[in-house]
C-alpha cells in the first residue's frame, strides 16, 4: 500500500484505460453498440472518480477499485439511457440520445444488459467486500429508481414542497455519488463509520451539486453553461427555483408564476418573465444559501472521517471544483 | 433435512405464500403498482417451481430456496414487462400489458427496479452460495438479453437458419429454466457436476418446450390453447415452423411461403394458406421429431444426475406434464 496519493487526472487516466480494455465488443452487435456509444460520449466520470478517490483516501489498491468504478459508471449510464426514453429527450451531451440513434427497443435492452454487467463488475471483488458492496449498491440503486419516479410524479403536479423536492434529488442524484465514494472505502477495507461519514459527505455534496445545476439553468452564463439559459423554465420543470419561488411569492407574483408555468406562453416570453420574478424574489441568493447549507454539511461529514487531513486534500479540491461549477 | 419430497402443488403453495409476504407495498406507489400488477397476473410459476424442485431433489431446505425462487420469477416478469414494450404487445395473460395499463415510462422504470430486487432476493443466500448463484445468474441474464436481441434481429430478416433459431430460443428461453433448476441445486449445496447435469436437463427441456409452443400456434386446438390459431403466422413471426418450412419447401411452395410472409395478404387467407403448406410439408411431424430430440437429451442429462431415482420422479412428472402441454 503506497502512501502517495493519486491526482484526479491520474485516476481519470487509469479509469479510461480500464474502460478501454472492457469495451463490450461482444455479439450481437445490435445489443452492445449502444453501450459503447453512450460510454464513448464521455462526461466528467464523476462517479467512478469518486470511487477511486474513496479508495485512495484509505490507501486501498486502485486496481481493485477499477472494476467497481466501472460498475458505478455503467449504472449511471444505464439510468441516462432509460431516463432519456422516459423524458423523451433528444440530445445527450450534444449527441442524439441512445433511443434516437438506435431506436427504443435497443435502448431499453442495452440498458437492461448494462445493469446486469454492473453486477458482473462488482463481482470482481473478494467475497467479504462483494457482499458489503452489493448491500450498499442495491439499496442505492432502488433509491435512484424511486427518485426518478418521484421526478416523473412531480412534473404534472401543481405544487411540490421544497422538502419533497430535496428528497427527490437526494434519491435520484445524491445517493449514487455517496454510494460511489463509500464503495471506494469498502474496496480499501475502511471501517464502517468512516465509510458512512464519507457517504454523508457525498450525499450532501450531491444535493448541493444538483441545487447548483438548477441555478445554472437560470443564472448561468450561456457561453459557459453550453446551452440556452432557461431550459428548465421553458419545459415547466420542477426545480428548487420554481418550487421555492412559488412558496415565497406574494399573491400577484404567485398568480403570474402559475400562469407562466401552466400556460402555453411563447417560450422566450415565459423565460423572460419568470426570470424577472426570480430576480425580484432574490432567488439566486436564496438558492445559494440553501446550496451552502449542504456544502457545509458535506465538509462537516468529511471532517469526521478519521484519516490524515493531508489525504483529504485531493477529495476536497475535487469537490470544491465541482461546486464552483459553471457548466 | 427431511427425506420426503414436496409435490409441485405444495411447492406452488409455499411459493405463493412467500410472494404474498413480499408484495412490494412500497412508496412511491406509481413505481411499485406495476410490479404487483404483473406478478398478480399469475402464470404457471414454472421457473420458481423449478428452483424449489431443484433444491428438493438434493434434500435442500425449501425455506432457503424461496427467496431465490422469487428472484427468478421477478427476473422473468421483468423480461416480460420490457419485452412487451419492445414487441408493442397489447395483451399479456388476457390483460393489458404493463405499458398499456401504466404507460411506457412506468413500465420501463418498474422493470428496472424489479431487476435490482432480483439481486436483493438472491442476497438472502449465505455467502458461498450467494457467490455461486450470482455467477450463474449473471451469465444467464446476459444470455437472455442477447437472446431477445437475436429475436428482434430475426423478425425483419429474410432468412434465418434453424441453427441460429435454436440458439436464439436457447438464449431467450431455455437457459433461464436451466438456471432456475441449478440455482435450486446450489441452495441445496449439490456438487457442481450434479448441478451442471440438472442445468443441461433444464436447457434441453426449455428448447423442447419452446418448440412445442411454436407447434401449438399452428397445430393446437383453439379451445385448449386459449388463443386464435396462427397468431405467429399472422405476425410473420420467425418460428421453428416458418424457418424449417422455408428450408424444406420446393421452389413453388417456397415462393408461396415467401409471398405470404412478406406481403400484406389478409390475415385469414395468409394463415389458411401457410397452414396448408405446413401440412403438405409434414411440418407437425418434423417439428415433433426435433422437439423429441431435445426431450431425449433432457432426460439423458437427468439420468446422469447422481441422486436416488425415486427423488427424480416429481421432476420427471412435472417435465412430462409441461411437455404434454396443450396450452
């Protein structure tokens, strides 16, 4: 076990090498081509990096964590493929979504088989760790599906509480980040308390991350975000902003928000007016304050992890860079 | 470990009791309702019964096999839900399919979460058996997805060989029956060779079972089968009959078959003419001979299983009853 730690760049490189070696060149091609396609679209590889960092934090062997990191990346991509069908999305990372490119049947089926391969890659672990990993992963994966269902439920709902919205993003997004980190801790044989503190760190960071995502859509810079501002508003999407704004608005503003969110107002007009109301209500400040609560909770949890402070630096910097996101 | 064996009826009852106790009454209801719906549609529970019988054969504890039996039933139902979307099917066991009843998004998502619960129920096993079960189940589940993809590939294909068709039904249908049995053997801690022989028995029986299914569609009695004869022909489905008939037919009959299978001939006329050609070519006899080859192979494999002949009786009778199927 070596004492020096890996940089995120080194871990990224190791992960991509592993991924290239396990690239699903199997038959029938019709089943495996969509898997290669979605994985090759790239992305930040945030979840597998978290697994590798979680392992590195406790001086675990990175080689042992690679299949587990791949498993979480496969699971994440499986959810993207199936969610894009459910959401009728056309683009993913500026490319056609899998069902647009290959048809819905192949998108469903290749997603299904990815899910099985998640367990195949977890299956690389030695038995004691495997068992712990499966317990954690199953619980998490079930939460993720429940979160997606809550998200689907919320879309046509008139009113959603902030509490329910936060639960939804915890389930749909945050627990997988938390799980990715804790799986790394399991690979490194960290004790349960440390693993749980790391989980809490990841969960709170994940909620914070999603809140910032909501904010970027309304207050980001188009050139940096890389997509049109106000996309969530245009789609009447429930976000922290739309929900909290409805809660804060006085009667006339509230009526206006309800009007814009429930009627087929031309998109440009809708976005313009809703953003005006968001500004008037001080939504940017309000959402940032909420995000910071989770940010603090995250770093408090990380403080509880019993490991040399020096070793936490990489993870802290990585988290800070994610939380400073402008895209 | 008791020496007396359970009848299929007793095992069925035990399974249904277990299932009722684990009936997915979770939140959000939108996610779990489709699971209860598909499971409550019934069916023969062939796969879980095979798991329980496989366990009973080697004097294993039925209680230990129940969660595993439930896992295979969940997996089977997950494939039904997703396959029905891919095949655009409207009816399943005389009821609306899950996506017809609850919409495609909920059908995809509840299928996904069922898949995760498969592993949750396998997770009831003690560690050594769990590991073996996961190895077998993953390999099988991957095969099942590949089989479904081959089936999708074959539908628009002009010609499919009998060899490829038999591989497809082995993957799509037979290996899961084989796996169900062998999982029972694993629960009972049977030795590997016995488990493999039982697997071969199940696999060959599964292929035989599917060939008989193909035959029922053309040569069954409508009142017994419970659906209109010639459904596969009406849908231009690749079956053993359509593939083998094309192989056996002389030029004029072959042309006719190609004409009927590729053109929008009125359904009644199409079914009538194709059945005429099947009769002329002696397809019933031919398909039965093929089915019997697998039937014999199945029982040869069962002969190899080293366990009191007396204990094999239940399984033999169950298999014989399946293979005498008229519905």
